[in-house]
C-alpha cells in the first residue's frame, strides 16, 4: 500500500478489515499496477550532416555578400559613368560656346576692318548727298556703281551709306525700325519715299532738266541718263 501512496501512519491506523477493503479499492482502481514510465526517444546526431548544413549556410551567406558587393559596385560604376558623361557634355557645351564667342569676335573684327577699308575707298570716290531732289537720285546712282565696282558686301552697304547722307535722309534712318537699318534696299527706298521720288517724278525732272552754267555736257548727259533710267524702273 505504500507503493500506491499511503503513509506508514495511515497503514498502522487501519485494522485488518479496513486494510483489506482499502486494498480491494486500490486493485479496483488499478493502483496496484506499477506505473509505466515512458521511454525517452533519443534522436541520433549526425555530425557530418550538420557539418554539411553549416558549410552550405556559410557558402550561401558568402554568395549573398558577394552578390551585394557586386550590386553596389555596379551601381557605383553606373553613377560614376553618368557623372563623367555629364562632365563631358558640360565640357563640350563650354567649348562650343567658346568657339562661338571667338568666331563672333573674329567676324565682328573682320566686319569692322572691312567697313573701314571700304569706307575709306568710298569716301574718296563719292560726293556726299546734296540737299536737292535731283542730288538724291544722282547720289544713289553713283554710290551703287561704286558698290558694284568694289564688290562691297550687301551687309555693309547700309552702314557705309549713312555717313554720306544729307540731314533729311538721316532723319529718315532715325525713324526706321532698328532691325531694318542694316538693309540697304529698305534704307534706300525709305529715303526715296521721303523725297517723294517715283517714276513719274523722275520723268518730270527729266523733262524739266536744263544744263547749268559751267556744267559740262558730260555731266548734263549723266543727269539725263540717270533720270531716264530710274523713270523706266531700272536700277540706279
């Protein structure tokens, strides 16, 4: 009865009948059978397998680290290449601006030099525009002949013309749009309109023209020829 949990004191206090009855209850309850202790199951530990697993995890970790470093290096190389590309583009743009600047300076210096050279030649060959209407016609006929003789570039003609104009013609230039002041044809036509010169006017001037005292026949014929030419719509 000690095996089923009763103490010595409890057993000593029982008489025979009580002890028999109590034991009978223990038997009925199955307490007389020994307690079955579950056997522990031990799993065998495979050292080689565990070593392989550890080695696999190690290789996996190293591969991941290599992959991460390669990705970082690739990103850095791409970023560096992008920066270098931007720097090259900026350098090319700066070089292009420098070339454009120097080219413009050369062109400007060239134009200024040409204007000076042509201006000196024309100043020695053309008399400034007189105040009269006929003077305007003769002036344009003469200066355009000089332009053709010296092959003066079209972009210089308006500038070379202006120092030789009379006051009325200069006032016409001052009223023109600045973008038109370098166009010789625009400047010439504006001056002619201001002096009210038209084919009909030229014809009237031709019919009324008389030879002045002291004027040579060559000069007189030149005036007649100029008026007749422009009255028929031909160039000066």
